[in-house]
C-alpha cells in the first residue's frame, strides 16, 4: 500500500488553464505539506496543514490554493497557470510533533506550455 | 545569503569508498537536521534526523551536527551502487523548513 499518493503523476497543460493535484496519505498523520521542486532540484515548502487547518503559508502567488477536506487529503488547485509554474510538486505528511520525519509522495510533474 | 548551502556536486566515488556530504546554514534557530535521499524521478526519502548537536548512526550512515559551526555532515561507509542518488539536507525550527539544493552522488561498481 502506498503511504502517500498523488494524482496525477504527470500533468501537461497550457498557460492560463486551471488544474488540480490531489494527495492522500494512509499513515494516520495529522500534518500534510505541499512542496515545489524546480529544475535545479531546489525543494521549497509552499503550504502545511495540520488537521485540516492551514499552519504554514509561504510566499506563493495566490493563484495557488490548497484545500484539505479531511486530515488524510490535501489538494492543490492552481489558477491561470504560467510557464514558471512548471516543476515537480510533492506532497508530504508527518505526525504531530514530528515535522522532522516527513514522508513524501512520488511527485506530480507539471509542465506548462 | 541562503538559509542552507549545499554543494551540488556531482560526486563520483568507487564502490566501497567513504562518502562525506555536507551542508552549512545560517539560522541558529534550527533545531532538527535531516538527510533525505532522492532517486531520479522519485520523492525524497528520509534517511535520518538529528536533534541539536551530536552524532547519530544508522547502519552505514552517520549524521553529524555541529551547531557552533552551523555545519552538518552525512557519512556513508562502504558505499554501494544503490547509494547513487541525490542527497538533500534539510532543517527545521518546527514551523520553518529549508532544504539544501542536494548533492548528486554516483557510486561506480
């Protein structure tokens, strides 16, 4: 069973479109994260949710909106996609009190043309 | 100045060598120090984490943290071809997270 799963794995879309990426974890963790990894492998945190509540909201364009319907799911919706949004987006989760022990999903490779 | 600095490599070593990977940082508030391994087109996988200064060993891997120098290291003993990957250091204050850019390692059989 996959601990942290993401869909889709690949996403190719045109500029200006709106798209969503979904994440689910079956580890029973309370905290979930979204990260962006650019072409130079730099991994940067975007958002963090604890038990459906937003706790970290780094400086990202407000075209990016996370949504957590329950503590096992964290989705990322992106409006008006731009070329610079092309990257790999990773979801991760951790147990409460253990931000240092994060489990990552396989990533969603987003290409904006 | 970046919060976390890591030499991107690439680093190429023969099988069986001892590998040393390093990161420096600027924020003295960091409390937890992590090392992740990332294979090509996969998500990062946690190898080990350390709280504050000191050493931690897990099999062939040893993590060291020197908070006075703001310097952390990961040593891999008896390196194997399966260790070929990108190694990312990461640090957190608890609610701030920063990753290094990763060091690409190739272990040659």
